[in-house]
């Protein structure tokens, strides 16, 4: 069962749009690839298919990093990725690729 990471109560500086804690769960698909796919799909969905859209990114970024950091630490414990992996660099690269991909789709 997935643990829930709270995403906060509001986005876009008090607009009142609620992002509930259930929006981003701590995945445990038994492997890092599946866990990361879950996080990416959730972020892309919230970024492109909800009222949150781009404003979502600023408010949600730290929660996404927190969940991804936990997933990667678990992957290190499972020996799916090397112990010396720079987790923050990994998160930055992954987040940049997802954001870039979403931006490219929007510009088409």
C-alpha cells in the first residue's frame, strides 16, 4: 500500500483551489522504474490535465522532490541504483526532462 505525502492546501497563492494529499502517493511498485513512472505520470497529469496546471509546479515542487528522494533512497537500499548516486542531481535531471517534455507538447 502506498503512503500519502500531503501536497498542501492551496496552489497559486490563495486562489482556493485545493490539492488534496491523495494527489501524490509514495509509490512502491517493487522497483525504481515503476516508482518513477508513477511519480512522472502523476506530475504530468496534474500539470496538464487539471485546473492546477503550471501554477501547480511552484507549490508542488518540494513535495515531488520529497517523494522522489524517498523512492531513490529505497532504490539504493534495494541495490537498484549505486550507493554513490547524487540523488538531488538525479531529481533535477528527471524533473527537467518531464517539464521540458510537457512544454514541448504544449507548444505544438
